[in-house]
C-alpha cells in the first residue's frame, strides 16, 4: 500500500517535469525528432519519463498479491491531488472551484471503480 | 480614436493567430492520450497472458507487450503536447478516463465482471472530466 502511495507520489512529480519540459516544444513534433536539441537533451522531459517508469515499477510491486486493487486505486487517485498542489506551487496555476468539483468527482469515481474490482 | 483602437486590437489578434495557426485543444489531446493508454494496458494484459519464457528475453520477444509499451510512449508524447498549451492542474485528472476505457475494454475483451460499483465509478469519472472540460474551455 505504501509502495502504491509512493508510486502515485513519484508519478505526480513525473507530470510536473513533463509540464516544465513541454515549454520549448514549440515547433510541434518536429522538435521531438529533428531538432538539434532533441528530447535526449531536454533533461526535464527525460526526468518526467524516467519518473513515470519508476512510478509504474513501484505500482506493479504494490499490486502483486496480496495487494488489493480496491485499496490501491484510491491511493493512485491521491496522485491527482498531489499534482493539483504542485501545479499551484510550481506553475502558479489558479485553483478554481471547477477544478475542485471535477477532481472530487474523479477521485470518487476512481474509488468506486476500485471497490468494484475486488 | 475608436476605430484606431479597434484596428490595433484586430492587428494584435491576427498576430496571435499567425503565431499559433492551429488552435490546439489540450483536453481533446489528453482524451486521445487516455484511449491510447487504455489500449496499451489491454495489449500488456494480452501479452502477460501469453508469456512463454521468463526473463527479459521473454518480454522483449512478446509482441503484444512491446506494442503496449510503444502505445504508452505515444500517449506520453500526446500528453507532453497537451501540457505545452494547457494547465497541468486541469489536464492531469483527465487521465483518469483511462480507468473508464480499461474497465469497459476488460469487460468486453477479457470478460471481467461488471458490477454496480464499477458503473457508478465510471459515471462519476465521466462527470468529473466533463466538469473539467467545460471549465477549461471558457
């Protein structure tokens, strides 16, 4: 259970790095494949992908038996709440009421899907 | 005085348009990203069901598994493109749509059981994403 919590925590940081690395991707897909400064040199994007991989590794460790999806899915949805906080702290994105309502519904939904996956 | 200000706003508008010829829809991009992600998970499950030999070699020669990883890469690419133009706090929760597709697909393909809990969960997630999507357009 702690492993999955760790996985979602790491995953939320992965999203933060992807977001910060996405800024120079201005010319669209051309940048990713043809540019001199290809994503291999974009350490933020590389970190983001690396953190996602790490997160999925911990997630798989966490859902091995006796891990139960019904307990683990809510932990994953906590990652969305972390991300909301990071977006506020690192990018100064406004926390609107719409976001809270949407997030609340989604977290509740993920919990229910988890409950149904026993 | 007035026409001039109007003209200047029009000019700045056209400048913005020429800067970004294609208006991207970040929420739509993440939507595609969740479909790809769900397809990736289904492929991985298919691959995991047919593992012939253990170890790294067995994984590398497992076609559905590798195809799943490729789709994951593609969906991450779309996510980066979406994040470039959109807000992280708005887009990241939309990824939860993946749960919806995976639940529906695993019911259709692997005949996993469908129950009221899952249905309520799916409805709630879709409602939440709708709220975020509407709030994002404005």
